[in-house]
C-alpha cells in the first residue's frame, strides 16, 4: 500500500470536517450560545426540522462521515489506529455539535411553546348556569331539617278547606271575630282558602292521633291588599307536639332550640302572654334581634326584639275535636310566618318582591 | 289604645317608671308598642289582644297594675252634686228586644250649660289622641276612656215625647248619624228610638237629630249593655268602627252600667252645671251571670310546669277580681262584682277551687283560662326552658325528599325557582290546555274554582295551571330588561269537584318555562338560543332525580302550544301526565312575547306516585361489543322514535342497543329530508361475534329501515 495514501485519507477526514462545519455554520448560533434574541418559535421549529435532516446527512449511511469510516479498513495497518482515532474524533465532534444544537433548540421550543400556550387563569370558569331556590324554599328547608332532627314529622294538607277545619275544629265558632269573611277568601261554593296552617294540625291529629309531633309548612291566604308588608298569600309553618306531660316549659325549650339552631346560640328568647282561640294558655314568642343583638336597630324597630309568632298549649276543645282526651294528653302548638322572617333575614324592604319572580332578585339567593 | 301614665296613677298608684311599667305590662300580655312623652305625662300605646276588652280603659289597665304590684284600685271620686226629682218624671225607657239589649239605663241632668271643657279635661283627652268638642260630649268620652263604658248624651228636648224605645230598625228605616251620613238600616240592627223615629244606632253612634248643641238645656245620659254580636254585625255592615262599637262588640262590663253613668252625671253637674235626677231608669229584664270556673291547682303545673302554691293562686286571682266561691261574701272591693254572682254557689272541694270571674272579664270560661291568669301573673319568664323527652323519630314526607331531589336537578339545568299567587286573572280562561288529570273537569263549564271575594282586581280564579303565573313572571322579566329567563314552579292547581258541594280537587303541578340564551353571557363558548331540547332535558333530569323510569314524549297537538313543536309526556307505563312545547303564536302574541318561549307542565302528584325505578345489577359481559353506525336519508316526518321502534321490532338476537349519533339537515340534502345517524351495538353473551355475523345482522336491520321508511343509505 503506498505511503501517500495515508495522507490522502487524512485529507479526506479534513474534507469531511470542513463540509460539516460549512453546513453546520447556520446552526452554530444554537451551539452553546444563549443569544437567541429575535428567534421566533416558528423559526426554531423549522431549524429543529432542518437539524434532523442535517443529522441524517452528516451521520447517516450516505454521509461523508460514513464514507470516511469505511476507509478505516483500507488504511495501512500502522496508521490505522491513528486514522481510526481521527475518524472517531470527527464523529464525536459532529454528534456533539448536532446534539448541542438540538438540545438548545428543544429547550427554546419548550419554553416558547409553554409561553404560547399560557392562558389567562382569571377568565371565568366554564360551568353550566345553576338556578336558584326561592328564598322561601331555602328557609323552609332549613326549618324542616331542624324540626326533623327534633323528632318532628313534616305534614301538609289541603289549601281549600271547609269551615270546619279552618275554624270550628280550631275553636273559632261562628260569630267569632277571627271568622269575619273580610279576612278570609271564600270560593263561590263557600269553601275557605285556609287562613292558617293550623288546619293541618287537625288533619294530622285525626290521621295519627296522640302522641305526635309535626310541623306543617305551607301557603295560607288572607284578604290583605298587597303592599310593602302584606300579601294576600303567604307561607306559614305550623308546629304541634302532643304527648303525655307536655308543658309550656317544653314549648319554650323547643322554640328556643329552634331559634338557636336557625340564628345562632347567642339569640335570646322571650315569651309573653297573648291570645289565640286554639291555644290556652297562649303566648307570643320574641327573639332577640339577630342584626343588633338586642340593642335596637331598624330591623327590630328599635325594640331589640323580633316577633316570631304565636304559640301556646293546645286548647282542650281542639283536642276534643279530634278525640284526644285533654285529661291524658296535653300539647303545644306554634305558628309563624316565613315571608316576614325571610324579609328580616335578607333585609327585604318590600315583600311583594317575593312573588314577582324577577330573575335579578332570585339570583341573589343560594 | 293610648293610656296616660298620670291618669293611670290616679287609679292605681304604680311605683314603676313609665318605661319599666311598659315592659312589665308587655310581659303580662298587654303589649306596649311605644311610650311617648306628652308634656309632664307619658302615653303608653298598648296593642291589646281581642279577648281583653276589659283593658280598653284606664281602669282596666289599672286593675292589671294593681294585681301586679299588690295595690288597690281607687275608683275616681266625684264631687257631690245637686239632685232633684225622679227620672221617671222626665222620660221613660222601653226595651223591645232584650236579647240585643239586656240592660239600658237613662238618667237626666237638667239645666246644663253647653260650653267648652276646662283645660285639664281637654289636655287629658288630647294626650290620648282624643279631640275635645264640648263639655258634655267630652265628659262621656272621658268616662269611656276612664271606665270603659261607652255613654251617649241625648238632647232630651229633641226626643219625641222624651221617650226611649230600644228596638230593631224598621224595614227601610233611615238614620243620619253624628258624622252626617244618612244610613239605611236593616231589621236586624238595634236602634235607640224615641216615640217617632230612630235617634241612635245602638252601641255604634248617635244620631244627628238628637245631638247636643249650644242650645241644649236638658240631657239624657244613656248607659247600656248591648249584645256584642249585634253591635259587631251592625258596625261591619255599615262599615263603621267607633270607640263605642269597638268596646260593645267585644263585651263590656254589664255591672258597670250604673257606676259609669253616675260618674258621668257627677262630672256633668260639676263642669256644665245642672241638676241630676235622683235615680236612673235602669231596665235590666234578665240579669246576666258570670260562669263558675273550677281549678285544680295541679293543672297549673301540668300545663305550664310552674309550681304555684295554692295561696299564691288565690292571691293572683282575687287580686284580679276573681271571687273564690266560698269566700265571695268576704270580698270587699269597692267596685264589687256582686252583680254577676250566681245565686247557687258551690262549696270548694278539697282539691278543687272554684272561681267566679269578675263581670268585666269576657274571656274566662274554662280551667285553662284560670291557668293562664295564674301563669301570666307568676310570669312566663319563670317557666323553665326544656326539651320534651322524645319517643318519636322525625321524618320527612317521602314526597318532600323526592321534591328536594327534583328541585336540585332542575336547578342544575339553570332554572330559578318561582313562586306565584294561587289566584289568577279570569282573562286566561280557556287559553291553556289543562293537565290530563283535569281533562274531564275542563270539559265542564263550571270547571274553575272561583273566589267570591277576591282582593286583587280580576284575580278570581284559583289557578288550574301554573303556566299563567310563570308566563306573567316571564313578562315581568322582559319588561325589566332580562331576556334570558328559565323558571320553574311547583304548587297546587285546582279544579272544581265533579259533584257540586264537594271540596275542589287539588293536585300538585310542576311547570317550567325557558326562553332566551342557553349560556351565560360572560362564559366561554358560543352563545345559542334555548330550544325545545333544553327544556326536555331539564324535565328528564327531574324525572331521573326522582328515580323514575324515563319519561316518554310523543308528538301531540295542545291548545297553547305550537303545532309541530309539541309533545305529550307520559310515564313509562303510558299514563299521560303533561305537555311540553313551544308556546303557540296566538298565546305568545297575547303576552306580547317576541322571542321563542318553551313551556312544560306535568302532574307532580302523578310523578310522586309513579313507580320508582328499581336498581338490579346486570353482570358485566366478558365479550366485546361490536358497533356499526348507519346514516339514513329519511323524510323529516320520520321520527327517531319511529326508527328505533323499527329496530326493536326487528328483534335481532344480538342487537343490544340502538341509539342516536346525530341528525343533519342542510342545503346539500333534498327538501323535506334529513339524515339520521344511528349506532347499533351487537354483542353475544357466550362468545365474541365474528365480523361476518355482525354484518349479516346489521344488513338485515338496515334493509328493513330502508324499506320501511323509504330511506336511502348515506355513505
């Protein structure tokens, strides 16, 4: 093998290096350089694709490097190690250059893509519009939950009633002022729209007899012209507890417990004598204002107290009307209005809003 | 009612300051609404319950104060007056209806000088909001507020033959009352008449003709007890409410008739001069009696939890003027209630006390009434606060729990809950098709339940459908600039009973209404308008939340809904329960709606009673499902239900499911046609189906569909 050939081989290696360096020149800025100012993601991605081609051209089967590598076997034995080393070094250089550039681009593209895909996390979340329960329903459900946990059943019954259930059975005989037709709606057939949920007391006692505990939330009707504080239809909750040995102490305990659970343990209660035809003794229950704590404010009209509603021991005539012996059983009953309570809780200054169903109003309750 | 603190103290010398007294009275059941300063006096505004007319005077409130503070009530003292001659020499009294007027007393004062009242009297009256007129009129008013007995002064000279006849009004009789209004009376109304005509409306108001004037010299002072029901009826029918009627209709103290008259006459003589007759003509044909009420002391504890010693019970009740039966004779109250004591008095038994209520108390009938008196004056605040022992578990009505789930499902679909009045305008009669349950009723002419005395103009119908209220709510929202509205409501609907005289039918209904945009304005996603399927989906969610089998929807024609966009809704067992669709143009026009409004109403009573879906586990198949999609070009009138039913009818053994992938209508399809893509699922329980097998089954189904619906396969 002629001596000069070794030299030729060396030149071949140099030529291959030159060729690579020449082409790689445009990628040189990605080698170890962090100065990529002005580079766009699109350019970087194009460069990345070109690099893949470049790698194939310079390291693939048809590359100059591959040709040079094939020469190793043909080099004189004594030069072979040296030549092989040179080829090896060339390969290392080429691969290192490519990889370095690839890594730089990859990193740049990753950062740039992350930036491009950055979102405004403060835009509103995607969710279907959720509707809102009516404030009366919200309050009613809370009250039902409290009384169910106190051992009460939830009852309901008719809204159009006979005079018997609306009045007679409740110890409101004919001629009683509470029976005056100017306060009660009547159908043309002479039936009454129930003017209090106490009617459910009677139905429930007839159905279940004593002992029993129940509350009856529902609509009631009175002939009031609508204004800021009156509606001809409103919602009441009636409560009844009949058992052996029930006293007014239990009435006070039950309603106080209720108010504490609804408004908080700091709320005070007050019971004062009152009058209802269907209870004797009767009481009016007040609770300390939840807004001012009893000091006096607009919500409680300066008195520090808010009226919850009427209550008392079930009148013996009412018990007798449903065949419960008042000598064996005693019971308490109470009733209060939901609308006014809701009005106080939500600071409604006009309760007509409750039945206008303005979406802007309904949306405020949750 | 207004009570002057100074005036009150003349009757019961309370040691309590005005505001403290107000607080204590409130806790006794005399709710003081406000305390106002009035010069050197304070005025207490008391809101009395209807059972305590006895407290509609300073004397009445003084009795409560006296019992509270262990004081004695001092009756007002009058100066000695000149008296001469008997009343019978000047007048006569005849009661023609003793039921309506159990007692009537007349006394005459002659030679009075009508003039303005002295300052102290004017001041007293003005403090409690009363207007001064002249001395005699003011005195009757004064005694009314002092002792609770309404009085009336007639000009004796103006009474024909100076006679008093208490009788019912004659048919067509007219009377011009003091307020100058001529009133037409009916024959059930009680009047005070003279020999010729009615001169006063008994217990309500005097007549103009016999009114006191500056020329009056002799006055007849009337003091009487009238039947409460009679006075209430007269006042109500004539739309009058006076200081007198307010007291008579609740019940006055019939034993106070002469005492109040005496007080009045004495004041007239003192302030207007004149000489009184020695006596009054007191016609009292059937003396009234108070009931005897017994009290077992242990009942106080049984009902209130208060332990009150017998001696304390006696102290409270006698302090309030009750007479204990075996001690009646020892009762020494100056303003004694002897008049009302029954002749036969039982002797108190060992464990039982008996009391006669004072004549001014109209509210004491039974033992529990006495228990309340004892509890009131012991103090409700002394009653313990404890929860009763419970042997009963609380429970929701099963229907309430279902309703709660249903509401949550509908809320999740974006519907707000509405509540409307139960009465609606009769103008909507016949505009809406009622729920199937009321279909029979709606054929009758008298199907609506109507109010005889509605309070909102026009609102005379008890609603037979919730839609009227909901559409009104939609209109309200449109008028206030909200165009995206989704509302639902649950509530009773009414129809009259098939047979007359029976209670109307009541059912619960669920109604939904939706209109406007389907998405929130500020959220991502292209906005689109709400459509039929949004509403249908909400209803389906509601049924699913109530654990019902899927509802069925069939094309239907319904009066208030638009043809071609209407479905009848049925339970899985086929029972029809309601309708859904787009509001008909005529109805929408009536409400002036310019955008599409979708409504649905279903019978909630039926939904609540419907069979619940039962959950039974189905073993998971070990073999894979093979799916094949098919797109068919069919006439638009061919429904998905038609296609699916045809697939089911084919009963291909391993075809497990057929469902919709999508529908397409567009310009590139022939007019009147649409493309429906179905996905058919095939699976065997015992092996993996081979492609050739599936192809064979699938082709069978596709061929059937092609033939049956004249469908073209789209590729």
